[in-house]
C-alpha cells in the first residue's frame, strides 16, 4: 500500500545520505524541502522531493498537507516511563522548601518509588505505564528508551524489564530497554555498597541476560549514589552480557565520571547539568554522545546543561525527556525542544537535530529512525498549519500536532 503526502509546506530533517549523528557546528543546519511530497510504502519512507516532481496520484492514498510541516518523530533516548504511583507529595515538599537531596536523605526519592514498585503487581505497573507510553506517542515520540531502576531487588528489576518487554511487543514504537539496578543503594545496603553491587553483578545481570530483557546498562554516577569506581564495576559487568553503558552523570556534581564512561565504552552520558573542561576533553574524538534533559532542570530548578559550551567544542548533543516520577513527570518532547531553545539558547535547528537524529544515535537507532531518509521507518509528525518550523519551539505550550504517523499509519 502506497501513501502520498502532498504539498507539505516544510519537510524537515531530510537526509539523502544516511548519517548517524550530527556534531557541533553541523547541528546549526537542519536540511529541509519546501513544498514537498513524501511517499510511503507500508511502514517505510519510499521517496520524497519537490511537489513539481511528485509521482501521479493515481491509485494512491493521498493526504493533502497544504500549510503543514512534517518532521521525523522524536527519538527520546532517556526515560523511566515504567513506575508505580507518583511522587506528587514530594513535589509539594519541594515547594515548601525541601531540596531533592533532603527528600532522598529521608528515604524519599528513588527509594520511595522503589517501595511503591515492589508493592505493585506487574499487571498494574503495565496498566499505569502503558498510559504514559500512549501519552508520549500522542505527543510525537516514535522511538523511546525505557529504564528499570525502581525495583532495586532481583524480582523488582525483572518485573520492570518484563513490563518494558510487553510494551515493546504491543506498541508500534521502537523501544530500547536499559537495566538501571544501580540507581540507588537500598537502605539495607547503605553501609555495605559492595554487597549490593555484588547482587547486581551476580544475581540481577545473569537473570536479565537469561530472559534477554535489556539492551543497555545504566548507573547513577553521583556523589551519594554510585562512585566512579563502583560505576566502572557495573559498566564492565554489563558489557560481559553485551549491555552497552548509558550513564546518569554530572547531574549535581562533577567527579570525573564522564572520562570513566568514555574510557569504558559508554554510548551516552546523560544529564551533564555540570560540565568541566576535563569532561569536554574526554568527550572529544569519542563515539559517546552527551544527552541533555532540560525538563528535569525545569522541574527541580537546577542548572541547565551548558549546551553552547558543548556545541562550541564541536561535540554532538541529544535531547531527551527523562520522564520519571521524581525529577520529570513529563515525556513531552515538544516541551523539551522548546525549553532547550528558551533556556539553553539552542537554535530551533540544533534542538530539532538533538531530539531526532541525535536521539536515535543515543539508542543505536539511527539506521532506521531520526530522519526523513529513503528506507527508514515511516515515523513522523504532521503539524497543524504553521508558517515555519520556528513556531515549534516558539509556541512552547500549544499542541501543534495534527497527527502522528508510526510505521506508515
Ligand atoms: O534522571 N538522577 C537520577 N535518576 C532520575 C530521577 C530519579 C527519581 O528521582 O526518581 C533522573 O533525574
Ligand atoms: Fe534519568
């Protein structure tokens, strides 16, 4: 079955030659076609071009896109969509003056979500999580990474990863699963970190590998959470099972974690609200991509990732939502793109590159997702009538999406 979208006002992120990611100065360029057509066959992009060269409409399912913009679906490379309940109580505690750290020290934070998760059935977690996945799909996400990390027990982590697997089977979006057993130390291991790390390495990882439940391994490399040395143990153990590291690092403190991640083959380093010159040097000439999570900075009032500093150093950057119950109860990638422009001084071109092709790279999906390229998945967003794509970040709180297309439908 062929579908022809005609008279598209702007067809964004058109890449004839497949690329994996865009870096530094190149991110300022967002290739596009004006007054374009887009031809789909089943679930893939067959062709595109200027309207004057469009194929005959005969026998086609034709969609008139006059005045509307088409861009590839957002590729959200960092989320924690699977969780139980929520933490709106802590949200109010923060309004009343407590910090994220103070809440965590009282047994709130990640441990609060872990308690809820372990008390909730797999079925119920699936029901709650699928609503969030459906929400982000309706907001334009066409590929998403989802982490475990609210189990912190063998059974809890397996339960989360099985829910991710079910979501993957039941929804037409690409889903990558990340094992984040090293998200926080459970109370009973506060004084014996090595015992929890041993549990991750000798019990969780083999059980996860046996059911083939994860693609990546993550850890919260942060003062008060996992040290550089502890994270190295986790990364190396994950790699033995074929799990590439994608690491939470430099959210609150810079303790040399980024270099360790690069040295141990991480695909991405995520958060980076704090960045040092040494961190930048470590990332140069590596395949590891920094990932910024501006909705998290917005929600818990911490600094934004210094995007300009990273881009000026020639590094690539991806944008992701961090959708989770504690620091970012939203997976809205339109808001992420707008916030990156408004608060991080990224241009619309840079932010759209970061949320599409570079997000795809951060989940090893750039062969199939992240750009309008012949042969790639027909996953894209059709906007309401707009004058220019500048209006995407500009209208930061308006729903600009007319329809989302996944696998050509
Ligand atoms: O990416 N920083 C660590 N993990 C999550 C938040 C976890 C939570 O508070 O539940 C994040 O922000
Ligand atoms: Fe996160």
